[in-house]
C-alpha cells in the first residue's frame, strides 16, 4: 500500500515525474482492518476515475477540459489521462506547472478571468499555454501586453449569466454583460487564432434547461458582435449523485447543449466543456473514525476545515457506510446523524442527516463517498488537525447503487 500525506500537491511539491509502480491495490475494508487509522484516510479509486472519464469523453461532442481545481492529486490526474482526458482547465501558475510536468503533450487552458501579469508570462513563455479567458477590456489588454507578439493565441470571452438555480451559483464574480461581451469579441478577433465564448451555469446544476438559456445568451451576443466564433465553452456544472438528489438524465443535458450549439449558426466552431465534480466525485471517498457519540451526534476526526467543507455551510449530504472490521456486524436499522468535526470551532458542524446503523459508536469507522471532488484539496491546518493520508484502492465507487454522474439513457 502506498500511503502518503493528504496535503495538496500544489503545496507539498509532489515528485510528479517519479515512475508509477503498478501493483495490486487494497480494498477499503482491508485498509481499515490493516491500518486501523485514527486520522482521516482519503481513498482514490483509479479504475472509477478512468471509467468515468472514458464515458464523459465518449459522450460529449467536443473537447473535455478537466477543471484541475476540483482535485489536483497526481494519482487523480493520471487516472483521468488513462481515461482519455487530454485537455486541462487551469486557474493558477501552480496548476499549469503541475499538469505540464506530468503530461508534456497536454492541452492546457488558462481559464481564470483575472490573472496576474507574471502568471500570464509564465504560462505563455515557460509552459506553452496559448488559450486565455477574459471578461474585461483591461484583462484583454493585459493578456496582449504580456504575451509579446501573441502568435497563435486563443482568447475566450466569459459571459455573465443571470442568477440560476444551481446548488452553488457562480453568477456573481465573473463574466461580461452582453453589451461588453460584444465589444470584447470585436476587439479580440483581430488578435486571436481562436476566438471563443464561455459561460458557467453554476456548480451541481440540476436543470438541463439552464444550458439552453445560456446558449440563447451566447446566440444573442454572437449575432450582435458579427464576428466568427471558433470555440463555445459550456463550462461545468454537470451534476453527480448525492442522497435525495433527483438527477437529470445526462443525455437531456447534452441534447440541450447540442441543440443550442446548432442554433448558433457557427458550423466551424468547436465545443468545449469544463467538468470537475462530474469526473472525479465518485472516484474518491474519505474514511473517518467516530471519537464520541452523543445522542444523534457523532464526533468524527474530519470536518469542515478538512475534507467536508461542502457538508457545512452548503449542507451537502453524502452516501455513507459504517466499517467495523472486528466484532459484531453493524445494526441493520439506520438512523439519521449529525457530524461534528475535530476542531474547537462550533461551526465545524455537518447537519446531514447522514444515515448510519443505529448502534454506531466510538471506535467505528465511516466511509463517506462522493468526495473525490473538493475533498482533500480543501484541507486546512486549522487547530492542528491537518493529519490525513491518501491511498489508492481497488473497490467500487459507491456503497449503494448510485450512478457516477447523470448517465445518458
């Protein structure tokens, strides 16, 4: 078993060029029985990640750009590469450097709309990045200034969208309003080998019509700009399964994207997507230990300052199961529990409910699924609770029969 620290590779300087040793991987149950871990353990499932990537790449009618921020662990990136992902959505020089170090032939796209000048220069000159997103006249001028003759550059204008119904709305921070986007497309066209339009409907979007409405905005902007478009980037937001979430069919989402794309009147344009959660959520879980039980509250060794940030303020619920390597089997009767994390902060609370055996107690372990996305990469060192490990495992992605993401019918 190769066990390593669960601190972000963007901070710990992982030796990404080291040879990968292919060996038999443990199951989560065997791991817990062997290690009996008292610190959280992040379990990466390379087979699940590669299979999910293959499914998404095969289904999407364009280029699939993995959103690296979602999980930058080298084992995750390798599995996605094995699954056919060749394009990466990066938002910082550290992400760009990580991907380029691992995959010399990768297509890297700098998709943050506001970048430091030095970040632009490093991406362009050192790592060969040629595609940059922008949402303002000032950012366009900055990109052009810092890329010299900017030969071969791709410029993608991110559009603002009205506030939507996604679980995590992303409409407030980035995006040019329609009139400004028209001006930006006209200004960028003479410089760009590839000119594009991008948007994001929001994270974990459950409404296929959100992509239709966004494509309608794109169509209006393109018509007003009167310039040819080479790229239409539909962003991320593709949903995955959580308890009590009614997933739309992935095919319904793709149908709205393809229909909207056809109505743009840009036959030579290429479609892009930037999935993050949809590619990696099912490919990871975290194993925690119960340190105390008080009624329906379980005090566990991970929390909102660790891998469970989304279970706090955003109230995400996750599939869970109890692991008890020795002794009596867990009770078949399930009960709803609240989690409290290990820090002294009362805000370190996850209301759930998380349904677990009624007899769960101190010393039991819990596997929390769907944490391949925004789990280990959000860990902090608050209150000294920064000890965690990562291990690759061989077993399946779910305790229950949940789909990996909204599969096409």
